[in-house]
C-alpha cells in the first residue's frame, strides 16, 4: 500500500512537471505566434511568403510527428527526443538576429526549426506521460497536462503584448522569451533527473510480441480523422467573426479575446472530460463527436450569438481532443509502438484539419450557408460516430 501511494505521488509529479514544461514552452511559442506574421512583414516578407512559411511550418510539425514517433519506438530514446524538441524552442528568442543578418529568410529558418522540434518531441512526450499515468488514470493525466499547457497558451500572448507595449521593440519582446525558455529547460532537467524511469513502460504494460497497431487502434484513428474533417476549423470561426458588425463596434481586441475564450473553455474541459474518460472509457467521445456536427452550421449562420456558440462548442471538442484522444490511443496501443501510434494519430488529425479547412473555406468562398455546412459536418460526423461505435464494441 505505501508503495502504491508512492507510485501515485510520483505519477502526479511527473505529469505536473511535464505540464509546467509545456506551460513555459507555450509562453514562448504562443507568445511568438501572434507576432510572427507581423514581424515577417516588418522584415520585408510579402503576404504569400508569410503564408508559405506558416503553412510549411505546420506541415513540418505534423510530418515530423510521424517521424518522431517511429524514431522514438525504434531507439527507445524518448527523453532524448523530448530534450531535442524542447531545445529547438530556443530558435524563437533568437529571431531578432534576423534584423541584422539574413532578414526574413533567416527568420523563416528559426520558425521552421521550432516547428520541427514540436513535431519530434510530441509523440515521445505523450508516450512518457502514458507510461507515468498508468497509476492515476490517463484521462486525468492528459487533462491535467492540457490544463497547464493552456495556461501558457493564454498567458504567452498577453505577456508578449505587455512587453511590446512597454518597449515598442520586437528585439526586446522576442529576447524576453529567453526567461521562460530557461525556466522550461531547468524544469525539464529536474523531471529527467528524478523521474527518468518513465522513459520505459511499467512492467504491467509490457506485452511481448505486440509490435503493430491493432484493428481497434486503427479504427479509432479513422474515427478521429473523420471527426476532424467534420469539425469547422477555429481559424474560420475567427474569420467569420471578423465579418460581424459587433466586431467593428467592439474593436480589434474582439478577435483575440474570442480566441482566448476558446482556450478558456478548452482548459478546464480537458481535465473534466479526462476524468470522465477514466470512468466511462471510449464512450466519453460520443458527446464531442455529436457536438462537432453543430459547430459548422452555427458558424455559417454568421450572427453574433451563433458564432459565440460555435466558438464555445469548438472549445469543448478541443478540450476532449487534447485529453481523451491522447489517453485513448495509449490504452489502445502496445507500449512498443505507442510513440508511433501518437505520430500516426497526430498526422491523421493534421490531414483531417487540412481537408476541413479547404472544404469549409470553399463553402464560405462560394457564399454557402448553414445548410451546406451542415451537410458536410453531418456526413463526417455520422461516419465518425459509426466508426467510434465499432471501436467501443470491438474486443
């Protein structure tokens, strides 16, 4: 019994400290994210160059997640990839160097290096959390991790905005990010020194011979991908919000506040749905899968209340995605290929998000309304629910 309590305490400590690492990482990344397009423009990049750099960054992030997962499973170097991935965040505080040499091209290299780091570390980090969280419940663990992560995601842009307002200098704004970066690295070293045992699966999970993703895990990834295709993207919710008369009245702060509101819904719901998952299992996903269907038609209605509702519902789905999606794939995959499973899942979500962005963006461009959007979300949503039903029933 004392040994069990000790394991539970260590598990909570591992998840909490890794959550703090993500919190400070998000202060750096999310703090930079809102400023990077404007900074690239300041360096002389055109709109198409800015779009290409940001788009290429996301592509690299998702493709490298698959590569990072495979490498982690082949080499079992989970901690090494976590250190490499978080280490590359240092590229963002170095962005001001671009003002003196290299211009926007050097800035692009820094931005893409950070995205590569994100992709390489994510499957390995999530695998470590899955190993650590067996004693406390994976849903709760990933929910707690996401809660801390979102605190960083919300505070990062606010911190950078405050520094920029005081200094009126890109150089000082980006350079200030060295502080959270150093805190991140210190915490990461502390986690590794005291909890490096979580770089391998607990004895109870070791299953000899299971080295491929099973049918249940594959069906689950298909269900999640279809759900992602059905989900109206957050970028397009914000795009629709810019057309509101209320947005013009309230001012330029309305869109960032709406985005922050989505994160505020996401953060607590990630923990709540994670705890529910530990009790109900995969059945928990039926709620967000159904909710997904209503986001698109609400957003395409185009009125103030509907867009606020669409944003809130998106936050609910996002919270579930960041906790339950990650917890479930750990329960459905053997530890020998778990990082690969995370890589496949994240890449599939990325592909699904790209398809959703193109399809819903096209509907907006041709003047489509709620019915056209509902057709897409209903088809994708029902298909995802059917696959989820088979996953739940699969032994």
